């Protein structure tokens, strides 16, 4: 194995990914090594943590061989001119190949862009494989590339809040998780990429969905992830909640999820609203009647107004709130993510302005938002 690693280095490989562990009980689930200014940084990922080690370029082949030989079955090396692949059989036989083609330069540019993703290609991530986004070898399926970007975009919005100070533990409630695998991806990101001891509870109203999701969590060995049958409205959390996630909760279900998050004093809230029908049924502008004349205009205006009001109410409740573009507009109009992070102190002027703007919108358009009512304002 050592000679192949040395060959990769001589070919200009700047990043190694060691994957496909021989045993499910292996301490390390994957290993990466990336070129830095003064050598290489090795990252060793366990189920819940990541350990880093810096080695010189001269010592890298020995270090990777010691960590991988007899314990992993695949090493990928990425160089400007192509990808180097080493496959190791159960008997220890090695098969070495290099991807070279007339489009090598284009492939390299694509790879350089992809390796910036929080979930880079080349890593074996079981939920992504089961979703059909990754192949069994950890490559993005061409037809699923947009979905792959969307998942990474969602994680980037969370990563922005964890980058400067990563907590040791994190308790998360995912409202209306459904049978989407995004909850599994979130758990993988928190535990494997960020090294956080995470406890996640996914809630849904369908018993068959809960059963299947718990079976999948057990299959992946995600001990800190479980799913429960529960309603967004009035759910009692079994722990102090650090983060609330609600993706595509329909209409006022998002408001109930946000209200629960506020009631618990959650440090972070990430919400992608869906089907904002409530205000559209109430729209009765006093002056700007043009907004209610055309159905599609009124519908889209009310969807945006709904989320703007929610954002202001979160600001009033002490959160720094942003409305972010979740995915490209050409994919779906449902592309807004609400990101709210609890402030240590909220200036009185911010609270007063936020609430005043909500009341002004309510008066101007005849709105009676659910979240406003739940807050008892």
C-alpha cells in the first residue's frame, strides 16, 4: 500500500480520502489527508469525533499506511490532472487506476469546486447512497446533482452558526421530519463533520414513517438519532433544546413550530416554510388593492409577507433573524429559509421597531397571523 501512496504523491495528489472500513466496528470510519503549507493534515473520523494530526510530506506515506493497511478497502487521491484510485480486496490485493480523459481539466475544475462542499464526493455517506444521490463509491449521481447542492446549501446555513464556536453537545428537534433523509444527513454532519455529540429527535404524525426512520437510524448506527410520533402543536421536549429545524411544515404548522422553539428558548432556529395560505385568505388591503386583484400576485405577496412577519416576530422575541435563499429561484418558488439565532441582549429599539412593523402590515392588509396570536401580542 505504501508504494501506491508514494506514487500518488509523486503525481501531485494534494488530498487523500481513505474509506470503506473492513469492519463495522472499526474505530475510524474514514480518514482524510489534505496538503497544507508545511505538510499534510490528517483527519481521523470516529462515529462521534474527529482527531487531527499534522505530518510532513515525507512521513505521510508511512502514516497513512499505518492507519489504513488491513483496516480500509479504498484510497482516493485527488491531483490537478486526475483522480487516483486504490482498491484493496479482502485478501489484500491492490488494484490501482487513474482517471484520465480528454475532459480531465474540466473534471479537475469540477472536483475542486465540489471539495469545498461540507459533504464532498469520495466519502461513503450511507443516507446519501440510499437516497440515490451518491453511488456506492461516494460519487454524485449526475441527475441528482441539484439535490446534492441543495443539501449542502442547507448545511452551509447551519455551519455558518457553528463555525466560530462548535459546541460539544447539541440537542435538536426536527418538526415534521417526514420520510426525508435530511434529518439523517444533519445528524451525520453534526457528529462526523463537526464532531459534536448530538441528540436529535424527529417528529412526524405518521406511525409507518416513524417506524421506518427508526429502523434506518439503527441500520446506520446513529445512536443519538430517534424518531417519535408527535404533533408540532404542544409537543413537550425531553431535554433542553438547542436547535429547532422545521422543513416544509405546511402553512400554520410552521408558526406552531416557531412558537414551540421560542417557548423553549432554543438557541438556533432553521425553518423552510411551505404553503403559506393563511394570509392569502385574509388579504384585504386598504390602499394597495392592486396586490389583491390578481390571484397569483396576491398569493406570492402573502407568502413573502408571511415570512417577513415571522422574521420580525422572531426579532421581537430576541433573535437575530435572516431570510435566506435556500436554493436557486429557477428550481422552486419555495426557496426561503428562516435562520434565527438567539441574541445575548436585544436592544429595546429593535424590539419596538420589529413589532411596530408587524402591526403596520396587519393594519394595512387585514392580516391576523397565527404566530402573532400564539405569542399573545
